[in-house]
C-alpha cells in the first residue's frame, strides 16, 4: 500500500465514484484529505465516512474564485498541500460529432479540461513553497485513442494528457510531479447509464474480459501521490484491463 503519512491531498469530484474511492485510499494510506464537489450533500457524507482526517468543500472547478477558496481552506485546515487529484468531470453523453451541440461541447471542455488547468495553476505556488508535490490528472482511455461518440469528452481527455506533459516539463525542477491516469471502462455512477456489469462479462475489446472497479483506479492514484513514485513525472498510466493496448484475439477472429 502507498504511504501518504503527513501529506495533504485535494481530490475534486470526491462525492462519489472514483473521487470518493481515491479519498478512501488516500486516508487509508495516512493522508489528510479535502474532498470537493458540486454535490454538497453527497460530498459531506463521503467526508464524514472517511473520518477526522477528511474535510469537504463545495467547489465549482470552472471558477477561479472557487479554486482560491479550496486552496485557502486546505491550507487553513492542514497547513500545506502535497497532492492534487483532478478527478471532477462529466461524460457529456454519447453523440455523433455532427450532433453534439456547441454548448454541450464547451461545457465538457470547461469542466473536464479548463478545470484541470485552473486547479494545477492554483496549487502550484503552495506546493513550491513546501518543497514540491504531486498532481494526478484523471484522463481516460478516451485520451489515448479515438473513441466514437465522445467528441467533447475525448477532446478534453486528450487535452488533459497534453496539459500533464506541459506541467511535468515545466515543474520538474520544482519537485512538483505531474502524471495522468487513464481509466478504461470502470463501474461508477458516471457509467451506470451504459449498463455495464461488475465482474466478468461480455467485453471482447478488453483483454482482461471485465470492467474495472473504482478501488483499482484509486490504488494507482495513491501510488502516484506517494514518494514511491518520486522519479515518475509526465507519465500516462493506463488502468484499463489492456483495452488501449490493441485488438483482442476475439476481436480479430470473431470468436
């Protein structure tokens, strides 16, 4: 298990799904955690379940002022910021490119990409002041390949991947590491509308033949936040059961 003793970590989109599970993993590894989300009731409940080393703050990731409030809150509560998990995001639905509205496209980009940019920019000065830190940006398998019906989502997740690289290059000497995690099909509230099953199932595109579970992503996030990953920056970690590796035998043979 990753060791996060003494570290303070902000996790956006922390009310449920991957964010809540990342919070659970971080607290379990010894971190003090600030969960943020627009889902206030669910977020407070999630923080209460994590105990005394967790706090919750309502947070709009597209707002610079809201980000300032989160940073100030974390520093006031715990004295420092060592980690940021940019997890907040929306799917934007499944539409052919020609049918996705400009308004919907812009909204997905604003939350899924611009929010990541503002978050990174907001925490960097505090991390530098305390000798470094770790930023983990949650991208997607859709940020490693072209995925049909995800124009806004795919564009945003590719953008997160690129922004991660820029941050890693610029911040390396400041000892601020920046990496991206690329989940495949994961069983969370955001994917519930797709009707995916937990456990083994009919998933011919995934070499492991099943969807992932939130704790499997959270474990990767906790590792990247920890000092065990001290020489890893600018990396893109696919946690996708091999989905983006290439076509499976079943895909190629139809069997």
